[in-house]
């Protein structure tokens, strides 16, 4: 099996009080870059667990990246086939 390309995804987190923000970026082999953000907010009654905030905010940012990648693939399928395809999920 041969690997044709590799993707590197960057995730950065910012913690502020009860909020955790995540910024994600992926650069594809064709030079396309996608960026997204995710947010997690701790309920005042919950214990402070920074790792959990990072996991939630990071997951939300990655879900948005996934949505952008699916949309790109959908557009490329339409362009290559000359017809409208079903939205990928």
C-alpha cells in the first residue's frame, strides 16, 4: 500500500475563565486551507477540567473542518461528473 499524501491538522486552544476556544487548520496537498473554530463553555456548577473543555472545543472545530472537506468533495464530484450529486454526509 502506498501513501499518496498526508495531512497535518493544527489545533490551538485558548482558555479564558469558563470558556475554551479551539482554532483548527488543515492544509491539503492542492494548497487549499480550511480553518474552523470550536467553543466549549463550562457550566458554573461543573468542576474545572481544562482537558474536557479542550476535547469539546477541539471536537467541534474538527467537526466543522469535516463539514468543509465534505463540501469540497461534493463540489469536485459535481464538477467532474457534470451533474448534481447527493450531498455527502
